[in-house]
């Protein structure tokens, strides 16, 4: 069924996929935070991405045997994988300094970088420069980000500052990663590209673990710790991405991206119960402003795509 044929009716598969991505990516920060007490960020990254790579390996082998796998995927995935490894390293490291909800909220500033890079790289996005809605969204996002950071109770603490810097750098790398993926995999099945990306990430992050981490920590993990590693890898990495790309392929990017903007508040609700994390009232207000601005920017991009050519 074509995308245009689905307009005006609910696509249940896409709706389920969008909600599935939201659930999987909301659980991820909680699992990572739990593992901070059992191993360093390098080691848990290597473990989780190795499991995700193994999860998608049967699909990769099957598509290769069937002749449906595009061999150029291996070459095209190299640059996005470097960005992915850097982004993932920063993402996990941030949870060793700040709480899951705060980290997740700051990571949403990646939309600012994605928008900025899109204006530079993609000619079809450049008319956004004339969009009042787009600039209002970016302004709200920036103001919300400043408020969330400035009104953090322990803002001046060394650990908090380090976490904030890591989170904002991770958001920048997510922008680089997103744009590089968009360029590299325009004509490649997302399942195939993510299968290759998982393998590259597993190899790169494992090398980082041996260079900078303490892989021997895995010997001290008990059954519950291993269960967290396995479940988080399958849900937050292997399935979350596939759910998200499935929704995008069926109904476009706007609605799935808007659904994912609810992630910080889902994480906050769960983190408050599990880790007793608290954001003060002013931070929550500015967090809402940040997400509203991000949503407005996404809406402006979709509005641009729907306009007839002039």
C-alpha cells in the first residue's frame, strides 16, 4: 500500500512500531544506568552491541545467501559506523555522571544539529531558512535546553558539569550519525544497513573496551546482570531501531519522531521510581519547552515536504 493511500486512515503496524520504538528506547537508559554499578561504560557498550550484532547476524547471512543483500553496504557503512561508535561511547558514559531522565532530555538537542546539518547538506531542506515555524522551534529548543541545564540543583558540581558536556557532545554526534546514515543508506534496506552497523559497532566498541575499559569485569556478572545486558541489547538496540525505521518507511518520519519526543518523560517516570531521580519543577517546564520546540521544528520540515514545488 502506498504512503498516499494510507493518508486519512490509521496504519496499525506503523502505530505499533512507533510505540514499540518509544518503549524500547525508554527502557535503554534505565538498563544502562543499572549497569553503571557493575562495569565501565566501554565494557557494557561492547557487550550490548555484540549481542545486538549476533541478534541480526542470521538475517544478514540469510539475505546474503538469497542474494538480496547489497554488497556495497559494507563500504557505505564505514563512515556512519565511526560516528555511531563515538556517539554510543558518549551516550553510555553520560549515565555515569547524571541521571537517565536528565541525560535523555539533553540528548534531544540532537534535533538542533540534525536540522542544521540538513540545511547545509541537503538542498531540498534549505527553504526551511524562510520558515518562521522552523526558527521558532529552534529558538524554543535552545531556550528550553538552557533552562533545563541552568536550573539543575547541582549544576555547579563537577560530576554534573561533566555529564552535561558529555550529553551535549553526544547530541552533536547523533546529528553527525543521522546525517551520515541518511546519505549512505538512501537506497538500502534498513535491516541490512543496521545489521552491518551492529557488526562494525561491536568490533569498534570491543576494541575500545580492551584499550580503555576493564573487560575482565564481565567475569563478576551474575545471572541478573547478564539478563539486563541481553534484554537491553535486544530491545534498546536491535529492536528499537528496526521499529523506528519500520514506522518511517510506512508513514514517513514526522509522526514517529514526534512519538519519540515523549521518551524523556517516560524515562523520568520510571527513573523516579527505580533510581529516585528528580527534576525540579522549573526543569520540567523548560524540558517541555525544549520538546515542544523540537516538535515544532519537525513539523516545519514535514510541512516543507508537503508543499507543492514552485
